[in-house]
C-alpha cells in the first residue's frame, strides 16, 4: 500500500489518497516534490506539523467538506 494520488495541495495542507483512506498532511511551506504511484511513495519538502488518517473513503465528499472548512 501507499499513496495513490494527491487530492489537493497548498503550502499548508496536502490531502492524499492512500489505499482505502485519506491522509491529511498539515504544515508550512510544503511542496510535493515527487509522487510515485507505482511504489506508493511521496516526497514532501517543507515543515510538516501533523498527519491525520481518515480510515473510510466511503464518505469522501463529506470528509472533504469537514477538512476544508
């Protein structure tokens, strides 16, 4: 498993699609430097302050509304 796609990104928040979940990375000055969907790896440059997993992607739209408020 690993990262499959980048849903959205800004210097303060990156929302990643992983196998069966969403991962929200928060920080400052972040940039996605490299994403390999084959290996599931992502390289982020900048200050990372936190990571939060959402275990269920079934309610993706509702989850996004809560995260982006």
